[in-house]
């Protein structure tokens, strides 16, 4: 009997080890992680006024994001069409996406990024893969609802030429066990340089840690440092899902520095100013789309190079994602 127990335990341990190393392994070539793809021709006449949108699309899963539920392929095809219908009315020059799937089992292996790039007539798109796993065992139960094979991340779509694309990997959750981090996504700062006539615009796309405040604050420190390294020489847009409320929100879950360090820096402006936000806080909530109760998504810029014109939360997006997108129009100053 003891030998049988030892054999069973040994087999289970071996099975877990095999699954651990297989499931946490990559499915693709890392040369693909930051590639730039071309969809159509660039705009012929570049406008003086430019527009940018940041949108965590939650892999087009609506309010089912991260829930242990079964989803039909029709959910993703429908939300892709809804995304195109909404976004093409605005004709944005640049879009920064977070939680976009490139080839994942959870979204029926749609390349959501290339689909949006093609359907919305963007010239180019820059990849930023941050989650490449053979098998992600989340949500934990039931097993049939596991995410499975994962190739997902962030991306920037541009109507103008992308001349470079860089990925900076941010800190992993410092309070999480090794086996959690082995299957977890990387948090990235994506940096794409775009040629606009004689100027170079730097677009930064970020998705900060969601569940560990200490890690998120460290990531924010790094992002701000990188932002400042570009901000004196280039016009810079920093956008994304920061997973943190503004420091002046009426309800704060816990005191943290994540957004505060950006808001207090005299070099930075933000799409939705403090005064405007406080006039009608609920108008600028971006999460969740069923019953919005907080703002997590932002667009920052350097005031020495960029002049903001107008901005808004794009509420027409509805429940395509669990986040609402934010947009702004701006001019590059001489």
C-alpha cells in the first residue's frame, strides 16, 4: 500500500512539473513580440490637429472578462464589428490598445489587433506582446473555462509611419509566488516613434499592474522616468490603463502614488483635467461599463511640446469591453 501511495504521489508531482514547464512556455518567436505591420497606405495630407484614443478592449469579451464562463465565438465577432462601427466614426489618427488578443484560445484565435488595423484603414500597427503561454489555467474552476493558449498584449495603430517600436518590461508582482508569475502576463511600456512631417511623435502605451499596489507604484516610477527622458526633445503622448484612481477622486480605496506622481509633475498635462473631472466625476469613469464607478484610463502629454484641444470618455463604446476608452485631440507646438 505504501509503495502504491508513493507511486501515485510521484506520478502526480511529475505531472504537475510537466504541466508547469509546458504551460508556462512560449508559443511564438520573440522576434514577433514588437513587430510593425503595414495594412494600407499612409494618409496623404497630414492634419494640423491630431487625435488619439486609448482603449483597454478586454479582448472584446465585454463584462465577462476574467469570469469563469463559457463564451461563444459570436460574442467576439459581434464586439469586433461594434468596435469598428464606433471607432470609424471618429477616424482617430492613433489608437493605443491594451488586452488585445493576437492569437489566443480564449477569443477563438482571432487576431483582434490586425482585424482592427485593417477594418479601420490604419497605415501601420506596432505589436507589444506581453502574454505568451502554451496554457493559462485561469480562471481556476471549472477547468473547461481556462484561457488555454495565450498570445495577447498591447498595440499601437497609426495613420502615419511608425519608425521604431520598443518594449520595456516592467516589474513583476513583487508579492506573488513564483508559480503565479510563471503564468502571469508581463506588464509593458510600449514606445513607438511616429513620423509626422518634420516632427517625431513619441507614443507610449502602458498597462500597469492591477492587483498589487506596491508593484504598480514601482512601475509608475519607471514609466515617469522614461517619459521624462523623451519629453524635452520630443512631443510625447503617454496613454493606457493605469489601474488606479486619480488622487482627487471622491472615493479612494487606498492611498497610493501611481497617478499622483504624474498629476503633480509640472511637465505633464492630462486629457481630463482635475477641475473638469471634479465638476462631473461620473462622466469620466472608465470602469466598469455595466455600472461605471471609477477612472482607470488616462492620456498624459508634455505641455512644452503639445497643446491639448479637447477630450472625452467615449461612452458610445458601451459594453464592448469592461473599460470605456478615452480620447483627446491635440496639436504639436513649434
